[in-house]
């Protein structure tokens, strides 16, 4: 990868899936253009059927595009497909390894596809399996692994040849909260060490916590893209959860008529701030009527609110 070339660049990418042998069929991508810089942690968000997996499939060489261009590390996927793919590690949505093979063999076989010697592959396999907490399972058959371990095996296999770019298509689907957070830490470290990561996810909290920039795709088109911070500025309201020291009484609730809020339980209030309203002013009012605030936290993912607003707007 040259220093000046972006990690990924797609221009006016289109994909039409033919129906019954005819050209006219389902249009999955309607002219997507996107550029991802080297070293970015980039999020690709969208509802089911939006075109996320099709885009990832084209970049990785698994799906044939209908029109447009795509470059990986400055290399065209049309003129030098194998060279372009050598820069990529792909983690697809579905498990696609032989479940009757040993964990170590699945990773070593993948290394062989990229021309690594057996000696070099064994060293790399040990590194990635230890990094992902799978080394003790190296001699186990893949079918014996839990869902979370299988997902980590997919990532280990994708990383064995040390790709500059990692494509993750719903990598934490079916993974419990504890394992998901462990995977987040691993991906942050991987990105901090220079690997470009492109993540598709339905977990909007995941994108908000991990990504530098985000593109939102809907109906085969990118409807918004930018930094997480810039997308969050599109919120015209902010929703917060306030934990109180003592239960809030009906009399106190009656005095909060100037605030937009709802009572979640005896000691939790959900507060919505509109443009021009500040959390400090709201807390000042609550303190004045004897409500002590113990903690303030976001209500769910702020990015999710942006996402829903943009999708709803795009439907109109």
C-alpha cells in the first residue's frame, strides 16, 4: 500500500442482481462512492437489505459489480484482483469454515492460500489465536466451539496473513455482551497498530464507540457520511437518563411540568433536552425542589437516534 493511496476507494459502484436470466432485476447498489483513508476505523450502517454486504462482497472479490470502479490500496480490483485481495482480510457474516477441521488447521490453511510457508504460518497462527483467546482450543474441532469462539476464529483466520485492511461484516452477531466488549478492545488495539478496519454492524452503540467515520446506506445509496461527531450534531434533541439519590415523589413530579421528561422508575428520570435547553438548567430546577441527581447517562445510543431520523427522512 502506498502512503498516498487510500485504503479503499469506490466510485459510482452499482450492482444489479439479474432475475430469471434477465438484466432487469434487484438493484442492490445504485452508484455508491466512498473513500476510506489508511488507518481509519470506518463504520458502514444500514438496515437489512440496504446494500452493506453487497458492497463488502464487491470489494473483497466475492461479488461481481455491474458498473463503477473499486480500488484496494490503490490497486484496481479489475486489473489486479489477486493483488488487491492480498491486502484484505475478510470476516463474513456466516461461518464458512469446515466445522470438522481443527482450529489450528483452519488458520494454517488460510495462510497457505496467501503463499506463506508452513513455518511462517505456524508462528502467525499462534500469535492471532493467542490474541483472540483461542490458543488453548487450537487442537479442538471447530464444531465444538461456542458461537463467540467461532466468531473469533473467523477473525483469526482473516488476520493470519497480516492484511492492511480488515473487512468485518456483522462480526459480533450472536456474541454475548462480555465477549463483544472483549472483541471491541481487540479491534481497537488492532486499529491503533495501523490496521484499517471497515465494520458493518446493526449495533449502533458499537459504531459510536469504535468508529472514526461512518456512512449510512439505505436502499443501495449512501444517504449520509461523516465523522461520528458531525453526525451527532444533527440531533435536534438529546435524551438523558438521570439517576436520583431518593425516590421522586408525585409532588416533585408535579413541579417538573416545565421539563420534557418521563419517569422510568422511582429513582430514574428520562429527560429530553430540546434546542436551547441545557442539562445544567434542568438539574438546577430539580435541585431547587429537592431532587438530588446521583448519575447522568445517555439514553441508549445517540447515534441510533441520528440513524433512525435519517432513515425516516430518506423514506419520505
